[in-house]
């Protein structure tokens, strides 16, 4: 999120949300009222956005998002709603506590971070308030999936799925299925020692390695 300032992002988001209500050019006064700023301040910022080719500005008519401005506005909205979802589902926030936190986080989060959170939460369709989370991808890091046979020592992986044999094996160990794990070392017989994020270590026999499906981002 280093291409645009917080103020520019706020304007793009405001124009987007006003456009959704009117489906036509948005008046400068409407933007100013929405953001609680003066009309001259709004005009000055919209001129700046127009110079960056993010909006179309017609004097006396108003302002309309251009494709790049539209895409950035959609991303800001996605960032906000993904963070609200994360804060409620993963961090234990109450629904009425998340808006202000998400307002701050939406501006400081890279596209990579937002898309990884979105993936980690299994692509939620709506936020805790029921608003739609944009489904388009704003960062396209490749997700690599393979079994434990192809894992590298020292690499941290997300556990994508387990065979029933492996699940039964973990029950015998009294070990919960890890969300993430790191391959610590490979033993002489091909078995491996892994470490979970809770710093629990255990051995996986070589004949069960293909029952562990792992994934990671290529960059």
C-alpha cells in the first residue's frame, strides 16, 4: 500500500461508495460531505487524483472513477472487510469494535498481506456486518502444493490436507492437526522431524509422508 496516500485512498473509497448509490457522476459537495471536509479541499484532492488518471473530473458535473481508481477503491474496501472478518473470527473482537481498527489497518496493509489473510480464512464472502467482500484478486502470488516427500528442511508450510491414516496417527500421538509446521530434519530412514508453531516436535514415518499435503506461496 505505498502507491497512494491514506487521504487519496479515502477519497477513492468515498467516490466508489457514492457511485454505488447514484450510478452516475458524484458531486464534489457530496464527496466533501461524505468525508466531512470543505468543498475546496475536496476539489483540490480530486484534481490531484485526476492528474494521476484515477478519476474523471468534469467541472460543474462531478467526478467518476476511472478503471485504476475503481480497482484501488475495490482493494481498499476488500482490505477493510477482510480485516474486520479477521478481527472477529481470529482475534476475538466484538462486531461493534472492529470498524475503527480496520480503518487503520486497511491503509497500512499490502495487497500481498490482504490476499494471504483472505486465503487463510478460506475466501469469506461477507464480513461480520454482512457486507460483500470483493472476490477479485489484487495480488497473484502462486500457491505451490505438494506432499511431505518434497518438503525442504527449514521451510514453513501450511497443512492443506491429511490422509485418514495420518489423522489416525495424530490421534495416537494425542496431537492436534497443525495449521502450520516446519520441517526440522530428515532421518536416515527417510522419516522426518517436524515442528509446529506451538514448538511441538514429532516424527513422521517415511511411509506416511505422502499423506501430508502441504502448501506455500512461491513469493
